[in-house]
C-alpha cells in the first residue's frame, strides 16, 4: 500500500505509467474492500436503491398474477352451484318420479307411464286453473312462457335423461 500512496502523492504531470496503474489498482482494491465490508455510505445507498427497485419490479411482475387470481376467484363464485337449492329441487322431482315409476315392472307399463302421468306432469299445457297455455309471440323476450314448466321455478330446456335407481335389491 505504501507504493500506491507514493504514486498518489506525486504531481500528476510527473507520474509514470506504473504510477497510474498502481493508482487504478488501489482504487479498485478500495472499492472492493468497501463493498465486502459493507462500509461506506455510497455502498449502503446503492444497496438500498437496488432493493427498492427490485421490490417495485417484483410488485409489477406480480400484478398480472394477482389480477388473474381475482378473475378466477370471481368466476368460480359466479359458477358456484347452490347445493341447498339443488337438493330441494332434485329431491322434489325424485319423489314425484318415484311415485310415478314405482309400479313399473315391464316395458309396456313403462311406456304407458311415460305417455300418461309422466308427460302430463312434465309437459303441462294448462295452468293451475285448467286454462290452456298459449305460446308467447316469437318477438317476446320469454320465448317459452310457462310451457315445459316443472314445479314452480323449473323449466325443461333440453333432453330429459333417465337414471334407474332402486331402493333395495329385493325387487331385482
């Protein structure tokens, strides 16, 4: 270090190439020493700036991910099925269908039930007072009206799917 100090104390016009190299090496060693020992206000300031910039950058990079999570969460809430209402609706339909198909034991009885009580209960064309329902005009917002209404709030909008269930295996 004494050679570096001697080179630094020389008049800049009288320095040789060796003196300039010693001064550059000394400044690099001093800078390296400041960084490795965490001393010096410049080093601490640079580290603080770098940490703040990194935090801002990570925050900006996480923004699309947070927005995506919010959109997915909102969509899942909108598409969530209300289990209690589904149970109440399906249990009423199941009990009605069990009463209709409870005595069916062969194909002829099945078709008689489908064309009789089943079609009369699901495909009603009369209201609760026995008046014939009319289909709304094609320009109406509700194109079906009360046609195909099951119970009070349900309406058949597609194919009817049958599933065979048995209470006990004794009837089989």
